[in-house]
């Protein structure tokens, strides 16, 4: 009997198997897949990634600029609610309830 070839389902390599000994006697690596077809595609993807990073940075900066205003509004609202619903007397402590 002659050796036969089998494609690996995981990596795509070609294995040469000896049917008598049932062992691999040869191996040919799978061809590497290219991430990009050409240099221009890689450069374009890199530019898009940089633009996305810049956009996220700008959004983060805008959020930080507005953070102070948002916190001041929240504080003013909390003060307003506290004035509208004042608690009477001292706050209760756990041992006061016994």
C-alpha cells in the first residue's frame, strides 16, 4: 500500500500517513492567510483605526468637560430635595430603637 494524504480539519495542513504503521510520515504546513490583500488595504485599516481612537479620545474629553456641570446640577437637585423634605429632629441610631 502507498501512503495517503489527509488534510487537518483544524489548521489545514496536509499530513502524509503510512497505512501500515498508521503514523504520520510527512507534513506540509498550511499556507498562511493574509490579513490584508495589499499594502494599501493595510494602510487604510491603520488610518481607520487611528481615526476611531481619535474620535473616542474626543468623546472622552467632551465628557470630562461636561462632568463638572453635571455634578453641580446633581448637587443642586439634592440640596433642593433636602430643603423640600427636611428631617425632623436627630437621626435615629440603632440603639435608640431598642
